C-alpha cells in the first residue's frame, strides 16, 4: 500500500519523445507526483521496475521494448504495489478488451485531456480503475453490441502453438508459401490460418496481426 504522505512515483515507458516530454512537463507541475527518468539509468526496463518499485507505470500499448502483458506479469510477481496505466494512439476495440481481460487498472488515449491523466494517476494510485472519456464512450458501444459485459470477465484470446508459429512467421514477413514450406503445410492451410487469426484478433490485414503479436508479447521488437 502506498504511503499517502509521499509523492506518487511514476515511470514512463513510451518511445515517442515529444509525447514523453509533454507528460514529464505536466507531472513536474504536480507537487504530489514525481517521475522516474529511466534514461539516466543504464539498465533494462525490468531492472528499473524492480529497483525503483514505481507506484504507477505509464506505458504505451505499442512500446517496442516490452509487451504490456509482460510488464503486467512482472509487476504482479515482483512489484505488487505498482499499477499499470496503458496509453494508445488509437482506439482499438480488441486491444481494449484484451487489456481489460488481463486486469490492467486504466486505459487512456493519447488525445485525452491533461486533467484526465492526473485524475487517472490519482485514481489508480488509490486502487481504483480509470478510463478516459473517449474510452468510456466506446465501452458503452461495446456493451450495447454485446461485446463487453462489465460484471463478466472477458477472457483474452487463446492461440494454439501452431497459430503462434504462423503468426511469428507472418511477423517475420514470410509469404504464405514460405510459411507453408517451413511448417510443412499447404499454402491453402496457411491462408486458412491467416484468415482465422485475423478473425480472432479483430485484425484487417497483416499489419494488424503484427500489432497484435507485439502487444501480446508473441513477438518482441528490439530497440534500435
């Protein structure tokens, strides 16, 4: 439990420098919040979280150095007082449902108001959940369409090992024929897998599948 008299310690994990600088500037104006500058420490994300045990982690859904699910698992196991707030540049229904199914405390679009971010940090640090105005509106639509039930846990998408293998090769930019050759399957079967993966993940094309794979930790982008 966080000691209320101490400032809320926030770690920012985002690869967009302009956005990150704006968030840091906003946090510096809040006496009750202080941010941890990972760039000053020559260590991995995991080591930073374990060493500093931040109260709040602000993380981009498409952060290239780690998947949201991996960071969430890390803090559940080794930083139990840390809470995760996820940002995204786009509103993606399946991503939102997956994030909620995992159990993440808050989700905000990067177009949210400054005060919404401050309110989210305050709310989550006290153990509450928080969704920005646009996300809350989208959840109402999903409820109306029967895709989201607030009192029922939404199970994350389950992929078989074969589906994960196909997805990893798609992310490696292999053609259906190349995937078929590597997995000793027919090209028609690979196309069927590709179509099934798009339906399961709500992706319209290979780019969407790649984004899903990164967010889910099935593949990882290495920092350049």
